[in-house]
């Protein structure tokens, strides 16, 4: 089996290297063929693994590939852990990646950086696979940073644009803040477990559950809480949780295919995956669970609200991604890891679909992204419209669509949770349902319905996108509809994940819910009488009322609630704060240290001051060396007198 | 190869003799001949050091390839050479870098080429001598001898303020080294020997240890350089020709760090223990303070120079965190990782800083400016170069998979065992390092074409691509598989660790 796993990761890498280094020789089509073939092989092998592990129930694989280094007797290895969680992740990653590869042929058709783009996304697929297949923290960190790197390269793909290279630097640095926490978390683990291997750490964790550590004298903290919160800080960076979320909206500067692949479906969910993978650790710290639930709740609601005021089609979807990541984090906090992963999967399908469909609109309009200049595109772009509608319905949790099952499970799980903060989180995710439906249908109505605000020239040339674009849309629309119904039962309430996810009995909200579970139909019918669905319908109705029925309402609301509107438009001031305090403050501090510390004190006073001091001293002493014989003779006489006189006087 | 073949001597004297020969036969007409000769000599030296590696026994901490001849009998000064797992990687780095420098100077240097090449070759021999000397006076001679070619390189082939920089460089490092000589003399009178390994065994009282430690510290701290004796480095780098910067950053800075391992720690372990707080503090100042200073530099070479100081902070931190780990945990478990991390950081910094200085050299040769503001959008006209420079910049920011990550990772892990807050401070390099490096990349490489100069740029020629390509392979190789380098070090590091944990009082 090892060969299969190696094949899964190496096939995309091979494509990436070929397209990257030899793109000029193999040409455009050569580049897309070689990378698509690589990812396709990877997808096929992933399906094989999925079948073996999940359907046939084969034992998980855990083994090393090579020893990266040995230091202090500790082996740092590169290796794979392939269990149910991994098997699911690799299928999702390779499937979405394959769709995005195909879509890119159409989307990047005229771009001069065609080969480079394919090389990057294939490299991304490799990195993401290494991340999810890792069996130890070292490789996890490798993958973690590698996906960050590719994200950096891809956000700045159009490197001539100032906004793009601002956004990619920002993304890298904000992620680095999270990574610092993550790295320190790894350091705590290494210090207390003496290994970075998951299996050994999970085995030892219960024995260390009551250990404490002291960082500030007089304060004892639970070891597990420290580990989990540090690791979660890493997840907050990668999965864009408040306050480390600021990079994700700006990442939309990258080409749309990567917004779908990296900044919606896969990379940003790495944090969610990591926490689920670490469930044996997180289960041991209720403080960390509560912390996650609170952060997730704040993200889910506050970022959803921002989605309502955005006018860039991609940014609306980006804020929706932030909000949905908040939902997943809330689920993790409620110990509903399976629910989080379930939502991760459904979200990967429908959000990739929404982004790609948005991209299809963007190409049709010649790279126009402002929804105020769209409208009534429904008949011009039928396939795009219907798939976008499917994605939207899945996103808002319309009964029967995939998102319905996963979101409902999360809301229910939070309701059942008894951890501190669950009540607040429940309120946030409930209001969030209304907000989600509102901004989603606002987007849908403004883009596809109502009056056309497209300029006349563009309107004349409007046509549906080519098949390389529409086929991936359709291919993603199908799982967006059905995956929820298929997987809801097994994934949430049955033993789908086996030992890959660990939940303490007292936290096991899903098991509690499972006792009332009566099949998919029961789930849907039950859902229909629950408040979330009605909140979603209310959101749709509000959007319809404001943007179709009475399009003059939004302007009125805007002027009535000007302060609130300004706060939302300023994105709660996070960006201004970071720019002034961290970026500006860092530069000012650096200049201070340089000009005062280095230039004035060290060089001015100490170094050149010493030189000047010596010069001054010499100039004084030089006066003694007059060159006149009688001065010297006089000095000799004084010397003699002193030398002879001293013994005489001292007697 | 016979067991007593003087391979080390060959590696030292081959480039020195080659360099002298070149000086003797220098002529402005036979430029091609001079270049080829320099290349051949540097390649042969590199080959010698490769042989050192292939014949090196990984299992022992004992000095290997030892050579010993009487030199000044009256004071028992010997021509005594030998290497262990600490010096071998540095010797390899030296000969490897010199080859690159020779190729990098190929057609860039037009003024007194033979003298230029000769200076680098002679310096190579002296530097290998520093890393293999087992006699304190021999070490001192190599150490000081090295200043002369570097002084000339900066002073003759440097930029407009080369004389100020060369004199500053010389005085700074020379003054520091004089104290080291005093310490050697004291040790000689106490031990009756200049043999470094004898000095390791010498029992010394605490006061004497502290004084010796401080004398060594002054000498080595200037070379590393540590705050606050670092200001010669940015000036020297800015004025030095590209090759000079490369050798300065890749090898000369390592000598200070090597000195700590070869002299300070084993000869004065108790003083090192007593004063470890000072060393840790200075190291962290290097990481954090200098990181901020690097952020606001407007000259690319200065920025990389400050970044060097910051990265070298990790080396000294890794070396001196050992005692604190022992105090906090009661064992030396985790301490070897700090020492080895520091060593790996030295090698990695040798690759990465060389590469970055060479990158600046490539740009400087074309537009004759080192100012960040003179560039912008270089990726448009030099895509291949941009790809490599971004790779090296990422390595400089410690990206996993590149060599820059390995040492920092190990030192942070090991510092964590000593203290959470120290590790947190050291870890800020994750953010600061990325900020100053990638911000520079943003302003130089990315963006729209900034001016006519950038628009006229031609991508790398084959020679430049070769040099940077080789370094890229080295950076990735060490990052993806550091195990072979670490395996060489283990026995020597373990031995050193045991040694410094035994009190000499």
C-alpha cells in the first residue's frame, strides 16, 4: 500500500515540477495535461484508498517514509497516517483540485503565466496531501507552511498589481503569527512527550491530562490547555478565525480558481482538519474547547454580517467562507468533530462551486467583479445560474441539500453542548443562519435577477462559458446536492471515522443526537419544523423584499443606520488597527532602534566616539612633544628632582 | 590513500600556494588563463575537502586527519591540525563557497583580476586553517592572517566608502582578537602548552575563567557579530564587492561562533555557565532588535547584513541555552539539539546569505544600485532570477523544506525546554524574518516595472544561473534531508556537551 500512498502525493508533485521547470518546453497544453494527469492519478488512487479503508474497513496505515533527522535521540520522520479521516480528506482534496485544474484551462486561457499557474496549483495539491496524510507534527508543519507558501505565490500571481502583492504579503505575515503559536505548541509537545509522532502522543496524552506547567511564577496552567490553545492559534491563522481572519478577504486578489481551491475548499480548512486530527488532545481540555467555541461563534456571526455590505462578488463569497469556517470551529468546540469534518466536506463542494460559478460570471463580464454592475444574468448564463443557485441553497442549508445536514448537525450539537459558552455560540449560529441566507440571496438576486446593470457593450457579447468551465460546475453541483443525504447518517452518527476521531463520553453530543436519529427522511422532516430552516426562509424573504420587490429599501436602510453601515464597511476596523499599530508601529520601532540605537549610540558614541576620543587625547598629548630641546631638558630635570626628592621626602 | 596522507595540509596550502603563484605570474593580458587557474585551484581544494568527508569516521569524536610538526620549539608551538564533526562541515562550506565566489567574479571583476582571485584563494587556505588548527598560536596566526586579504578585498575592490569600511572592519576585529591572544598567553603559562585539546583539560579558577571568557567573548562577539559590536558588518558588506560579502557572511561570521565551541565553552565551562544569561540576552537582542532594524533598511545589502546578524543570534542562542536547560530540567536532554541547531544554522546561513548577496550582486552588476527604491517589478524582466531570489528569500524567512528552517526549528525547540518566554521571543523571527525579507522582495521583485532601468534588465546569464542554481539545490537539499549533516556532528557534539557539563573548579 505504501506505493499507492506515495503515488498519491508524488503524482501532483511530478506534474508541478515538470510544468514549473520545463513549462517553456512542454508548452501550454503540455503543462495542463501533465498536471491534470498527475492530479487525476492522485484522485483515482485516493478513491481506491477510500474504498479500502472506509468501505472494506481495512486497518489504518501508519508508517515512516524516511528519517528527516535525528537529534538528541529523537527521530524526526516523514511518514503517512492513512485512516478514515485521511481517506475522506484526500478524496475531497483531489476531487476539488481536479475540477479546479480543468476549470483553469478555461479561466486562465489568455494568461501569460499559464504554465506557472498550473505548476503552482499542482504543487499546492501535493502540499495539502502531505499535510493531511502526515503521521507526525513535523510533517504537519511542513505541509502547513507549504500550503501557506503556495497561497502566498498564488495570491500574488498577478504580481504587477499592487493590491495583489500587498495582499499576499499580508496573508503570509498574518499566517506567520498563527504559525508562531503552532510552533510553540509543537515545542510543548516535544518537551513533554519526547516525540512528534501522533500515535505515541495520543497514547500518552491521557496520562498527562492532569499535568500542569508554569510560565509565570505563581500561575499554574493545565498542560493540555496550553498545548491545545497554542495549536489552535495556528488553526486560527490558517482557518482565518477572528482576529487572524484579516488576510482571507484580501486573498481574493488571486485568480478565482485558487480562491475556490485554496481559500475556500481546502487550505483554509486545514486548521479544522488539524483540530479534528488532534481530538485526543483537545478532548482533554474543556477550556480549549470553550475557547474554540467562542472564537468560532464570533467569526461565524461577525463575518457573515460583513458579507451583507460587500459589493465585490468574490468578497461576498469570501466572507461567507469566513463565516462557515466559524461554524466548523464552533462544531469542534462542541466536540462534534465529525460534524465539523462533515461540514468541511459539504462546504468544500458547494463553496468551490460558488467560487467557480462566480468566476464564470467574471469571465463572461470581462473581469468585472462589482455586483452593482451585474443583474439579470440568469438567461445569459443558464448553467452558471442553476449551479450557482444549487450552491447557494446548499450554503444556506435548504432542506435536503448537503449544507442543510451539516449545518443543522452543528447547530443541534451546540445546543446539546454543556460547555461554558455554548449558549452564546448557539445564539450566534442561529442568527448566523438568517444572515447567511440574507447575504447569499442578496448576491444571487443582484447578480442574476432584477434589472440588468451591465454596460451595453458587454451585454452584447454575453455568452455562457466554455465546457471546461461548465463541466466542473456541474460536477461540483452534484455532490453539493447529494453528499449530505448520503453521508449524514454514517458520518455523524455511525462509526464512520472509527478510531480516527476520539470523543470523551461526557462530551459526545453527536451520540446523544444519534439516539433520536431516524434516517435521512426523518432528519429532513425534523429539520422542517426547527427554527434554523425558518430563519433561512426568513433570510431569503428579506433578501427578496429588499432587492427584488423594493430595490430602494437598501439605500434607505443605509442612510438610517449610517454608523452601523460604516462600521461594517470598515470591517470593524481590524485592518486600520493592524496597519497603524503593527505594520506602522513595527516600522517606527525599527527606525527608532536603528537611528538611535545603532547610528547614534553604538556607531556615533561608542565606535566613532572612541576614534574621536583617541584623536582628542592625542591632540592634547601632542603638546608635550614640542621638539624643543630645552623643553625636554626641563622635563628631565623635573623628573630627576621628583625621583630623588620622593625618597627623601617620604623619610 | 595512505592513512597518514596530509590531506588537511593539502587543503590549506593548495589554495595559498596557488594564490601566491597567481600573484607572481599576474599579467593583465592573460585574463582567461588567470580565471581558469583560479577555478582549477578552487575545485581541487573542494575535491580535497570532499575526500575529507568521504574518509571521515562518523562514529567518533576524536580529532581525525591529525598532523603534528614542531614549529617553534622554545614555546612548544606546533603545526598541529585535526578536524572533528564540528569543523568538517565548516571546512566543506568554505571550499564550496570559494568555488562559487571564483565563478561569480568571472567577468564581473575587471580591475586586477589576478590579485582578486589570489586574495580569495589565499583567504580560503587561511580559513580552512582556522577550522583545523589544534594549536592556539597556529589558530591565532590563521585567524589574524585572514584579515589581510579581506582588508584588501574591501579596500581595493569595494564601493565608494571602501576605505572607511575596510579600516573599521580591520580595527574592530583586530582589537577584539588581541584580547584573545592575551588569553592564550595566560593559558600557556598555566598549562605549559598551546595545544587546544590540552587547554580543554586545564583546571582554572572561577575568576580566571570569567576573565578568559570575557577576553574570548570580545574576540568572537565581534566576528559573529553580536550586538553591540556589530556595526562594522553592515558597513563592510555594503562596501565589499559581491564575492567579499559572500565570504564575509558565509564563512567569516562562522569563525566567531566556531570560536565559542572550540574555546569558550570547553576551556571556560563554569564561566560560560555563570554568564549564560548575558549570552542569551545578547542573542535575543540580535534576533528581535536587529530584526526590527533590518525591517527599515533601504539598502538591500544592509538589509541582508542585518538579517545575518539576526540569524547568527540563533547560533549563539543554541550554544548557550544548554546551561539553562540543565538548570530547568535537571538533565542535558534537549541541549544537544540546541548545539546542533546552532551548527546547522551556521551552514544554512552560509548558503542562504551567500545566495542573497549574489542575487544583489546580479542586480548591482546591471543597474549599479543597491537601493530597494531603485528597483520594482524585476520579475517582469528577469523571471528566472526572480524565481530563485524568491526561493532564497523564503529560505531566509525560515520556510520548512529549505535549510533556513532546520536550525531555527531546532534552536526554538531546545530553547523552549529552558524557558517559554525566551522561545517566544526567539520565535518572533518567524514574523520579523518574513516581514523584512518578503517586504524587500515585494518592493524589488514584484510590482509593475518601476523604471527604464528595470525595463532594460536581461535575465541571468548561464554563469549566474549556475551559481544560484547550485545554491538553490544546496538550500533545498539541506532543508529536505538534514540527517546526513547532523550525523557527522553527533559524536563531537555529545562529547562537547559532556565536557562542558563537568565543572573545572
